[in-house]
C-alpha cells in the first residue's frame, strides 16, 4: 500500500499569526533509506513515485542513460529541506523534504526538475501534490495517477494505457499520444482539457469548471459537470455518450456522416442540431441510430453539430 507522503497539519496559533501561512509536516516510511539533495541515477527504474508539497514540478525526458534530479529555490536550503530520493529496486521514490521536517507554506519556493531517459518506459507514474503545479512531458507509462490538492496538473505528449487525474483545486490538462484504454478526470474546482488519438473509456467529472474533450476515435464517454460548459469534439461517433450537468451548455461535434440516437432532457434550455434527425418525443435519431447518447441538463442549451 502506498504510504501517503505528506500529512497536512493546520498551523493555528503562533505560526498562523506570525507568518500568515500554514505549516505541514512531511512523514513517510523508510526515511533512513533516502538521500538528500540533487543527484544523478544510473539504475533503470520502472516506477516513479513522486510527492511534492509546494512550488513547481517538471518531469521530462533526456537523450542520456541517466536520471537527473535537480532542485532550485529562491532561498538557501538546509539538508533536511532539500529533495529526498530513494531507489527501491526499480522504484524511484521522491519526497519534498526530510521525513518529520516541519515546513511552512510560502516560506521558500522550491522547483523540482526530473529528467529520465527517453527510452525508459514506466509501468507506473504516481504523483501526489499538495500545493504545486506539475507538468509531465514526453513520458511513456502504462499507468498514470495524478492527485493534486491545490495546483494544476499537465500530462503533455505522453503515451499511457490508463490515466487517472484528480484535483481538489486546479486545472487538468491531458494530451495523450496513441490510444488509451481508460482516461478518468475529476476536478472539484477547475477546468479539464483532454486530447487523445483514441480512448476506449473516457470519464470526466467537474464540480465547478468547464470540460473540453477532443479525441479522434473514442468509444465510451461519460461527462458530468455540476457548473460549467462541456464541449466534445470527436473524429468518429462514440458507441455511447452519457452526460449530466446542473448548469452549463453542452456542445457535441461529430463527423458529418455520424449516426446516432440521442435522448435529450433539458429542464431549462434549447436543443439544436445540424444533423437531419427523426424526432420521437425527446429522442432524436440520425441514420441507423447505432450509437446511443443520453444528455441531461438542468439548465443549459444542448447542441449536436457537424465538425
């Protein structure tokens, strides 16, 4: 079981009144195995377990055979404040600082840069961030898990079979090369943007934010927006679409020869389409109706348009 890297403790009393910031304590298992500071790693890794609490994180690839870990800060760092890493077999663990260190949010701005060999394919990439923007670029991984309490997460020009991205407060941006089996995004407060060549299953949920999905060959699509607009652009009609929204417009772009059966339920809003459809109550059928769509909005317009 993955040990949660950072336990956030509210800093009431002196820390809050003097600094106006929140303290946190980094705690994680096997602390004595970690090395403090920047380093180069020549071992082959298949799993990257990254935990970061404030600032910025960038993970990309290089043309060497070495993993590079570099850190910068606007102020000097003691060893217990520096990045801590541990190579456990083929797993690289990365922590924000030494276990047990009390760190004050906003006191020092730390930026982490990790570069791995471009031909090193990961079986899993796991990121857990508390108050940091994270960008992962040109990576290849079977499984990707991105979890951010506060901060944007970006997965750019990456190949992955499964992607699971979750933010409490921040935007999610995914740009997937090739076909993914599963793409799942959940943003409590933020926008979600997904681009991919293909995906078997797409599931996007936002509590407060817009959804934008652009996939050439999708299969099954589920979207849920409590408050925000949804825009879906597909190079081929998915076999199924299920959409629910409390407040926001829904716009779907399909190839001009797409065939579908769409059940439209909107409490306060209008429906329009560029396609010639047969209407039966709230159901609109275009062609054979082989692809089934269910679109439900409480307050918002629904449009199905040609690309």
